[in-house]
C-alpha cells in the first residue's frame, strides 16, 4: 500500500506536522511536490505531498484516502521544497505556511460551505416553523446547495437566513459540508484548422458555396485561424459549422495565457555604457561563467545608470540559458522597470505582483514553467515563482522596508533571495543609492562585494539642496504647509514649463480631529490610534481600515468646537491649488492607486506633461526617472525622527536622499527644498549633502554602542491576550528562561516586556519582548525548545524592521 505524508494548506499555526493518507491506485503516480485534495476535519482541503512510502501491511489505524490531484503536473520542484524547509526552520513557522508563498493567492482553491438536508430529521418539531420547512424541503428536493443559492431560491427568508441555518445545524436538521474548486479558471480560444488537403478539385466542388470556398482557401494559405480572427474576416460561425460537419475542418481549443503587460513596449536607445557600468559587469562575469554563487552590492548615486547594469547583466544570463528574477519594492515601480526591460526582452518576461488577478499570475507561472519566459519582474512575491536554473537575482532599492512581509511568515525578500541564489549557484545583486546599514556593513567587511557608481550619467551634477527650518517659517507668520522657499521654487519651475515632485510622508486630508474645548482626540475604537479625516467626510483608521462619521459634538464633553489638525496629501493638494492656482496637480497615494494599473496611469500622465506637480507619499520618492522634473519638495522630511525606533535616523536620511534624487536627471540641474523642524540632526544634514559615508560612520558608532544591527540580529516577540496581566506574565516567564539559558553571555540580550505602540488592538493586549543576539542559530533553537513557534498567542518576527 502506498501512503503519502501531506501538509494541509490551512493558515493555522498549531498545525505544524504532516498527516498520513492512503494513495488510491488511480493516483499511484503522485509523488513529492504534488498538490492534492484531502479530507481534513470534515472538510475537503488542499494539501502538499512531502513524502511517499510503500507499506507491506495495513496500518493499525485505517487511513483516509487522498481524494484527487489538484493539478495535472507536480507543482513544487525539489529546489522549492528545499528552500521552503530552510525558511520554515529560519523563520520558526510551519512548512505549510512557507509553501503557501509559492502559490498565487496562497492557495489554488476556493473552499465554500454547502448545506444538505438530513433525511432522518423529518418530523422534527422545528420543521413546523415556515422558514425551517421551506429551507429543509428545498435542500431535500435539490440536494446540497451553497448559502447564496438558498437565498436566491427562497428570497422571503433571505434577511434571516444565516440565523436559520445556524439553528438547523445545531438541531441536526442540516449537515454542513465543504467543496473545493480551483480559483483559477483557464482561458481558451478556439482554432479552426484543415483536416484535408485543399485541391483545385475540392475548390471546384465548392464553386457555388462561396463563403465556404473562401474559408478553405484562407486556411490553405494562412494555416489555422482563431474563430475571433475569422469573425473579423467576415467568416460566419455557420460557415465554419458546415465545413466541420462535412469533415473538412476541425475545431480545437488552445489555452490562452493572459498577460496584462503584453502591449507594453519600451523604447530602446543606443546606449554607450559608462566606465562604471562596464566595471560593474566585469566584476560579476567570472561568477556567471563559473556558475558560482556570489553576492554583490551595487551602490550607485541616483541617476548613475543602475537599471542599465541590471539589463546588461540579464542579457548575459539569458544568453547562458539561465533565468533572471528582478525585484522592485513597490508596485508603483513595476511598470517603469517592465518598460525598461521590454525594450531588450519584448517577449521574454513575465510580471508578478498582487494587483494582477490570480488567473494572470497563474498564466505567468505556466509561461515560466514552459520556458516561454526567462525574466520574472515583480514585487517580493515574485521570488516564489517556480523558475528553473536561476542565474541572477536582482533586488532594486534593496534598503526598502517593503521587502519585509508584515504578516506570518514574516520573511525578508533579501534573506529569501540569498538562499535561493545559493541553492541555484546564482549571482545576487543588491542595488541602491542608499544601501541598508546591514548590507553596506556586509560589503565593507567582505561578505558582499562592493561595486560603486559615484557619478550620474553624463556627469550630471547632483541637485542643489536647500534646507528650510519650519520653526523659522512659523516665527515669520507662515502657517501654511508649504514654505515660502518651496512656493517660489514651484512657481519658478512651472513658469519654465518644467515639472515638480512633492513628497509628504502622510496620507489623508488631516492628520487627526480634536476637540478644542477638552483636548479629546477622536480615536479608533479598536486600536486607539487617532482617526484620519478624509475629504469624503469620513474618519478612517489606516491601521484597521475602520470608517467612522465625523462627530458633530465631542463624544467626551459635548462641545461643538471640533478642529482638524495636521496635514495629509489631500489637504496639501488643496493648499497647492490655492497657492499656485495655475498648477495642474495629480496625487499618487494609497487612496488614488487602488486599481490594477493606477500607478502606471498616473506616472504616464505626468511623464506626458499633462500635469505640473506630482504629489504623493513615499511611493513618489524612489526609482522614478522623469526627464522634465527639475524640482523636488520634501515636506515633513524629519517626521520619522519622532518614532521610537533605532532605524528612525536611517529612514529619514534615505527618504531625503532618494526623493532629492528624482530631480535633474536629464540635462537640467535639479533643485530641492527640504522642509524640516530638525535642521541640525545628522540624518538631515547628511541627507542634504548626499553624504552616505558620513551618515554611515555616525550611525555605525551609535549602533555599535547599543548592540543593534549590523552588530547583532534582532528577534521581536509579540505576546497577545485578552487578559493584560496574563500577556505580561507570559512574556516575563520567557525572559526568565532566556536569562537562565544564556547566563553570562554578552552576545545575548533581552529587553521588555513593554506595551506595543498599539497596546490594545480590538480588545487584545499586546506586549513586546526584543532579543538582541550575536548567535542567531542558538537563539532560534532556544525559542524552538520553548515551543514558541507553535503558540498562537505569540508572534515571532526575525529581523524586524520596526520596533513598534
């Protein structure tokens, strides 16, 4: 008898082991890596086969059968399984949690509940109630049905249907089952092809049937045609059917692989590589030739031509027959990178990110598996595309926080990329103008090879940067969001028919709403953070996505003196229109980019100079190369400095440097205005001077003193409970055990417990414990021995990017 160990695809932390099932004879071909349907807890669920075995005798306890295979071929390659096992061990999570990452939408299935009448329940007293009787009789007559079908068939009971179904389940009048169907519906097109040779004699026979004769000649001359193309050629469906009935043509189906970027075409220019670009390629080529893993950090100032290095290196890797993965941190940057690569690889790439439909992502995977495309571009999830023989992985803007997933499994794309590159003996290329402290330290100590590109293309100078002290602006009576210097820069730039980018590190129309009588701030009832006012007239919690109406009176004191404080992108947009009425303003933030191609559409309109000012949040700060932009304004540049986080200065420096780099990239020198309340802070002064080395030296000294990365690795533990005292006590027990296990070891430090920034979220109290370790494997083993990786009340975050 053949058995299979299956990990069920259920996002429950406590299910961290495989379950053994019997493999029916008709599924004997199943092996490691297949996705299957299995019965689990009364449901039909998806699972992953991790091991198979042959048993000589029946087991003591009868095994359930695997129900069916999900796919027509094995989904997981051996390399994918090996990477999944490593990540599961590293991030202290179940193997199933990691394997879910390798599937678009984390599951290939849609599981829905169905209700079925229990025949033996006939005569139950509840069936005397009209609603119960109607529901029961319908299901008895029609068989198992979904809730939506029941509601449609019995509209008179629709409003209370949920309650009735619950009661009928409780009294065993109904039974609840589950059915799983594939979420991806394949798309096909019909092809009409000849079944016989078209001879002059055959055409003579169809002399009087001109439409059919025309179709025969068309197929003979041009080969098989889609029914869509034939319809455009004025060939009717009836004509096709007559020839099919005569046995002269056949109709077959062919799968259509969807590609939302099919029509995208980049403009290819003749480019003479700079000495810096040539040097970067020379450094990497030996490792490509030897098919040997090596990690590189490409540190190039904004506008130095890093993208062209990516393209040239990808050309060499593809010429060697190997695959390439290119990661960008934001979906907003995907379109620009796709266009750049399309100019050189028009039909050899696929795009993977969460804004694409599940069907589009699945079709992209099929193209990669069939080797119809060898370059994968996308956000962090593109790493999990099942590519064969990867030769190069690129992380553009490698310092970006978006590469870290903030839900379980809390992986960082840089860690995953490095492990994949090692397994495939590939080149790992990290690119940035402002590398993360950790990556630059690794390059300085020789763990990565550092490649520098200190000059802009064409030796264009870096922009002139002006710092505005907003405290002084206030003393001068300017209460606007926009300083006098920035307003003058905007007016001057627009008068020259050039464009401006303005970055504000906030969203919304106003930061918060407060009562001026008692000082009460209107807060989210779930997490306690201030609600943000939007011009739609609603208060939104950007953490919980909760909406509330704006109160007419203060909920605390009853006063009508409600005032809006702070500034968001909507309010800034309004102020820009008032201060510079001639300017055409377009806004790009989370609220204006909800549709699939919203980022691309906004940037394309701005690039076509349909707007003078692009206003947005951090998504406008990185990577964009727009020729006519000569001015940049950074508002609230130092807001991150007020966050209780050791990376606050690093974020502030990077934001200033990256945003300033958008100005003056094509022949015109840029000008930048930085607005700040902390003009003397080293993160601000170094950012204004574009002085990465100076910032790195200052920050490194502080990190060394405080034993923060890159001198340690961090693990954040979030304890959660409805009982505040219990959450704190559980955390204190762990701290006590940690102190005992690592007594006297300088490289193991533990802090806490301290209330999380959102100390109570939807009635759940949260406490943070922070571990600083110089021996990560030993600490991981300790946490595993404590069983923390199996607990649902503790969230484990290895290498967290925020301490909040």
